């Protein structure tokens, strides 16, 4: 009986490991990108169980053990960069300078969630310069209106389809735009944030729709939006931040492609996974809420914030604009194959990098 269970679980693991290598956009393929940490734990369990229970005078025992070991190495290779076992990609801030600091909270509120006081209390406690609230409708806009006493600069797009978005900022916002880059009911926001020093940072706030049987049957819409923004910032020399609920995990091939094309850095590398979804299920969580930035910044703080009734935990990230200290920071580099793959995904939806609003230009 134990042998049969190990066979079934091991071959399921093999399929779950190999399937995402297929560059197919179907939701049931791309969904296997998400639980790689869980698959890594399953691989470890099956490896130990195989060593303990199987008879290695039998060829099948070696085969099952080899599959478990190979899967462990494969999934571990994706996960380890998001642990402290890996070198940090972004330097830690060496000297705090309030004039060149920017502190952001990204919070997917979950539209039916009514605990607006939980979010307001969190804002009052952690005092971000910029709050990005996602899945916000007209009800949430009204409940968050009191923030405007301190957060006098806003971009608002209330929607009742779970893709509404609101930005509240203490820092001036210039050249703002709301765009519907891929889907007519899924907005993105673009602006310049003016730091207290007067320096300007180009920011893009995103929340593309996920691949799922209830949303889009393919990931192509999500991928195209992420990659067209990546392409638009790839040759930019000024400071850049891209943040939001990207409906993709940090270790997926699409997010990796986004990092290659954009050249932006991930402050989680070498520090932790910071799993933000699903807040209600501790055994099924992964990082869906992201912040990427250019080499102009170093990291002052990164933190997953407490539960407030949403299916997402909010994320807090504080960056320091320090071009000298950050100058030698480098992320992933794109190869010709990566550029071609990105162009293919963009062309599938008729997108070009000029379609993205480029604040300050």
C-alpha cells in the first residue's frame, strides 16, 4: 500500500514539475507555477519516504527516488533565491535620508471586505508616503476619503469588477495617467512621484487579471501587460518603481522574464518570500504582491503587514534613492531569446512599448 501511494504521488510530482516547462498560456498549465514551494516540500517528503520504505534491490525504487531528488533540486532552485541562503540582490540602505526616501504600502483590499478601519489603522501606524489600494470600488473610495487630509495627491479609479485602484500620496504626483493597456476593464496607473528632495521617480501601478477558469483561460493578457511595461522602462535612465498585485508568483518564468526585460531589481532576493496570498490558508501561500525598482535605490525596509480581512496581506517597502551606493547593482540580463519571447507575447495583443504612458516624457 505504501509503495502504491509513493508511486502515485511521485508521478504526480513529476507531471507538476515538467508541465510548467511547456510555454503554454493555458491557466491549468500556468497554475503549476504557483505552488513550487509546496512542491519542494512534497519532493523532500517523497525523497525521505522513498529512502525509508523502498527496497533498493528493485529498479523502480531508484527511479522513484531519482524523480523525488530531481524535483527537489528543480523546485529548490527557484525557491532558494527567496531565502536568506542567497545573496541579496538589493543593497541595504547605508544612511537614511528623509529627503530621498519613499515608503510604500501595497494593499489588495478584497472588494467585499468591509474592514476599512483595519486598513486605515495600518496606514496610521506605518505611515507610508504612498498607499496603493487595489480591488477598490466606490464604497472603498468613500471609506478611505479621510486619508485625503494627509494624502492630498490621489489617482482614483473605482470599479466594481475587483480591478479598481486608488493611489494616495503625501508626495506630489505629476503627469498621472490611467490606462487600459490590454483589457477594457483592467486599469493601470502611471505617474511621477516627487521626493522631498525634488527628485522625480517614475512609478507604474499594476493589477493585471490572472489566468484562471473564472477570469482569463490563458495567461497571455497578464503576461502582455507586464512585459509591455517592462519594455517601456528598459531603456529609462531615471529612477523607476513598478508595484502592485501582479497575479503571478515571484519565481514564475513570466516574472523572471519581466525582470530580464525591464532590468529592474527584486528586493526580496536574498531576504525572503514575503508570501501575501492566500491570507486565509497558511498552507497555500505565495508572493503575488510585488515591488521592483531600478538600481538607483537601496532597501531600507521590507515587511509583510498584518491581516485585515482581505485574502491578501499588505506589503510595506521603503526605498532610499542613493544612486552612488546602488550604481553597481544588477539584476537579470535578457538574452535574444528572452527579447523575442517578450515581443511574441506583446504582439499577441497588438501592444508596443509606446502604448505605455511614460511620465515625464
